[in-house]
């Protein structure tokens, strides 16, 4: 009976196990699940062996009970036969009749003994069969938990791999943010802009100098034109005769 209680206790503990609560407390849920799968598998194998042995013992008890019931009928039949034989001999052979009556009593004693054994075994067998059904149900629960464990283990591994891949992507993104190649391009672009501005400034400076030279040249040209016209005027004046004073 102690072994049966041990089996029932183990099955009850495993089937009542809250997998999610256990996982929450685990430092490495995947390793814990792998270990739990192994433990559950081993426990189921042990429980199956124990339940099979229990069932075998119950079936032996049932066979013994059936033999006791058959023996009750058999000794009852023998007692009846001996009693009838004694009755048939009672008038002619009293001594033989007493002998068969004695045999009938022996048969009845045997019948009572087997009846008592059968009556005592019947409730025990019923209780054992009830226990067997509980053990079978517990095994079904254990196997369901094992299936749940295996499913959760597979889901967890898949989620862990996904999380690992996402972490790698995030690390890559962070590294891009830290070592942003576009920042180098921005600095290079700024340098080009400064160079372009310097070239534009030099061009503007050169243009300003050139404009000044042309302005100076134009100024020189204007003075030359003035001098030329002055000379022309002087020439015209020299060519005209002097005016006669009317008073003369």
C-alpha cells in the first residue's frame, strides 16, 4: 500500500506542477525545461512500471478471488454429494452414512473457508482497481504535462532565437548610430562648401579687381577724349580770322 501511495503522490505532484511559475523562477528557462522533460520522461517510465506491477498484482488477486469463488461452488457441490450419499445409506448402512456425513462437513468447512477468503478479498480488489484507475488517470495527466513541457520548450527555443536575432539587429543599428558614415559625408560636404566659398570669394575678388582696372581704363579713355576735343577746339580757333573792330 505504501508503494501505491508513493506512486500516487509522485503523479499528483507532477501533474499539479505549475510550469509557468517554475519558469518564472528559473535562471535559464530553456535548460530547466530540458531537465524537466528528462525528469518527467524518467518519472513517467518509472510510474508506468510501478502501475503495471500494481495492475499485475490486482489481476493476480482477481484470479485468486475467482479461484476462491470456484472453490466455494466446488466444495458446496462435494458437500451436497456427500450428504446425499449419507442419506441414501442411512437406513441400510448407518456407519457408511456417518462417514459421508463427516465428508460433507469437511466439504462445508472448506466451502466456508473459501467463502471467507473471497469475501475478504472482494473489497480489497475493488479498492485496488480504484487505485489502478487513479494511477492510469495520473499517467495520462503526466503525459499531458510532458506534451505541454515539450511544446513550451520548443516555443521557448524559437522565441529565444528570435530574440537573439532581434538583439543582433538592434546592436547593428546602434553601431550604425554610433559610427554613422553619413556624419563623415557631412563633414566632407562641409569642407567642399568651404572650398567652394573660398573659390567664389577669390573669383569675386578677381572680378572686383578687373572691374577697377576697366574703370580706370575707361577713366583714361575719357581724359584722352577730353584732351582730343580740347585740341580740336584750339585748332578750330586758330583757323578762323581775327574779328575786325568796327570802330577802326
